[in-house]
């Protein structure tokens, strides 16, 4: 059996933790020392090596920022059963099979002995990503099951020692990415490891914290039971840091991707980051390795899993949707989303300054699911004609537009039209400069246009579009801007010739303390914590023409919600009761009547009148459905 090796850095931390167990009130003293250790490690990073490493941040992250679109691959031993164990269908994330079914290490090894992905072809995988328009490629080198998908000198729980597949798929993928011009990197589960006897997570075979049983204080086990820290530090020292260094030195990745940092104390996560920076100062590191309430120590931030909408994020960030609802391959999960969903999600992310890292889960035999192939091919058909509008772009600085989103690169403005205007006239509110040329990106067909100067001093634009959309997912109109800059509005532009306008609560102005964003998943793009009449949401809009709308509100309201609310706008105010459902996750769609709105800058304000439950509701969006 191969031996684990111990890094000097982690060994030193282990020694310090042992010395922290002093006499006296032992529990209290150990807790105080644990908190002090965290703060000391944070302070040392901020005063020294981490701050120094961020001096090269812009240079390090520029390729990632330009890429905007990447491939995420979850593939491992769990891909072979594909969401099934002992003849039973297992729901949820298929890559969590070992945890969900409480599979022993011995039984998981027996499964690994059957893993022989004879259809794996690194060239085909990378070409699929490249042809879809993806510019970087990240694959699971070790997921939470602790199984290394490469020959590891650190542990024999790996693909070389435990499977009949004697090749190194990570080396083949790295070479294919280099050959085809894609940046390459690894997902490595640093905090969860269900195989290692000292790591957090496995509470079915071992008495370890960090698992579903919430042993030893649950999520804050390292605060409530600091005497357990030496075990976790031993795992970090003997497996996590050595394997991460092994990946860096052996494959020279461009990016490392981490997850579940809350399973370890922040001090350990920071020590892992320091080991990475000492080994390779140029590798990009995502935001899920080490983060405190005040600092994200990585190179960029991440949204929650499987986002459908994006809450406001400052700086560089990345979203990780997956084609269905599982990251690892599941033969039972047929919830694959349409191609248009990902094309629009990519544009939405780019318009807000973010990246899209789209996941698929290959099968246990190494082949892609045909449903995933169809999605990739559909995205590729769009990117081959339109990728200029999302690659290397930035947020335009323009207000939100109800027909789609906008991106910008230099003097080119890209209008991503999701919703086709009923009269064929694309009305654009608050341009950064007057237009001097307008054309369709796909095919370069010139379009008639007219610059508009509004009474409140903002530059607008009207573009004559073709009678029907040239791409039902996302038609991109390019506007080449003149040199004279215009001031930009901060009100959402509502063109009255768009049939449906969605006003997301993510985009509303919040008043009052305690309101929080949902994680952005399907039916979770809400604002929560609505418990007081001193809290409200306000949408600042600019309507270009008078219009009458049927107004609808969507919200989450289960048995614990309740009360009444008012909506005001257009000189009107109306009150309504919250309609609760039987489950806490129930989505309610409530009609709020017909509203005649005058043109110009105005506010729609959603306020509680009374709060009758634990919270009023979790509002998702207001919809304005054009009547006349």
C-alpha cells in the first residue's frame, strides 16, 4: 500500500493544535484557542502572503475573465451505477451515491473494481466542449468519495490501483485541452472525503463529524469540539495538501476548483490555499476553497449550484448549471433543460460580468449521454455565429431591458434579444453613446435604426428588426457606438411593445434590514426574511409608452407564511392577502388585476400591510402582461 505523506506546513499546524490543549477549563480554553488560531491564520494571510499573491490577481485571472464559458465534468466510480444501488433508484445528486446509500469503503472498492470506461476518449470530450464554444475545461480529479481519478502516489484509493482501467484519463484530458487550445483544470474535494478515516463526512462507518447525522455539534463541530481538530488536520496534512501538490506538479493545471469549505475550519482552508500559492502562484483558484464573512480568498466568487437566475454579485463570479438536476450521471434523471435555457443563461451571466461553467456527467463507460450531446451541439450552433457577444465582453453599464440583456466590448454593444417586440421595433433605453452602425451578428445584415434623445436627457435607440426572430433563443444585434459618451439611467427600461415584462425581486431595491437573497435555483430566486412592515421592495422602471397590464405576482408561501401586502404604482395602491400553500416550497401565482401605467420614470413598490406568519412570503417576481 502507498503511504500518505505529510507536508511541513500542515504538520506545523497540527503541532500547534496539539499544544493548544492546556490545563484549566479545558473545553473553554480549547474553544478560545481554536478561534484564536483561525484569526491568527487569517491575519497572517492578510498581512503577508495572500495580499502579496493578489498583486498578480489581474494577470492570473484575465484568461478566465475573457473565456466566459467553460465545461464542468463530474465523472468517477459513481458514474457506473448512474443513480442506482442494489436495484434501487437513488434520487438527487448521483455523485453522492456513497453517502446517500451509506456504502462502506469495502463495497465502494468492489464497485471500483468494475469501473472500466472503455469508451472514454479525451479527444472527443474536449472537442465536444470546444465545438460548443467552451474555452476552459474542469474535471473531477477527486470528488467527495475520496477516489482519485488519476494514478496517485499519495493514496492507493485511485484509478490505477483499484480499477481495470490502467490509463490516466487526467493526463489524456490535459493533453487534449492543450492540443485544442482550451484551458484545463481540476475539481478537488478538499474538505469532504468519505474514504479517509480522519476526514469530515463519513458518519456511517466512522464517528466523524461533517455528515448527515450532525455528530459532534453539526456544522460547527470544529468550534464545539476542537479536540477533534487534530484528526481533520491529519487528513489535510496526509492526503489533501499532498494530492493537490501532486496535481499541480504532475499536470500543471490552469485552474483548481474546490467545494464545501464549511466542512473544515477556515484556518485549514487558508493553509491549503497557501500550499497552492507556494507551489504554483499562477494557477486560478475558485471561491469555494476559503472564504470568511468579509473576504473571499479565491480569485473569483461562485453562485450556488444549478442557478436559474442571478442575484447581484460584485467582482468576478461564476455560475455552475448542469444539464439536468444531477452533476454526476444519472440514468433516471431526464430533467434536461432546452438548449435555449443555456444560451440565455450564458448571455445573462456575461451581461452581469460573470462566467458560466456548464456541467455534464459522462456515463461509467466513458461516453457522453446522447441528451447532453444534443444540448452541446445546440449551443455550438449558436456560439459559432454569436460567440463574439459573450466572449471577452463586460457588463455594458446600461439599465436592465425587458426584451433581453446587453454586453459590451470596446465600442461594440451587443443586444441579446430574448423577447421579440410585437411591432418589430426594438426600443433600447439609455444607451452609453449614440449608434453609428447596427446589424445582426449572425450574417452581419445591416438594420435600419434611429437614435432617440429623451426628454430626461438619456440617449435611446430604435432598431427595425426582421418580421420574425432570426434565433428564437437569442438574436444578437450589434451596435457600433459613436465616440461621444452619454449618461446612463439606473431605471429598468420597459418597452411597451414587449408582451411580458418580468421584474425579478433579485433586481429590486431593498429597504429595511434582514432581507436576504435566495440561492437562484429554480423557484428559489426569491427574497426572504420578510418579517416586518418596515421592509419593502421597489422596482424603479422607465416605461416608454402608456400601456395597460395584467399584473401577476409569483411567490413562495407555505403554512408558516401569511399576512397581506400592497402594490403601488401608476398613482394606484391595492392590497391583497397572501395565499398560502400546504408545503413550504409551494409556488403561488396570484393575479393583481389590470393596471394602467403612464409613460416615464416611476416606481412599483411591494410592501407588507401585515405579517401573519413567520414571514410574509418569499416573493419571486412581478410580471407585467401587456393587454393594450
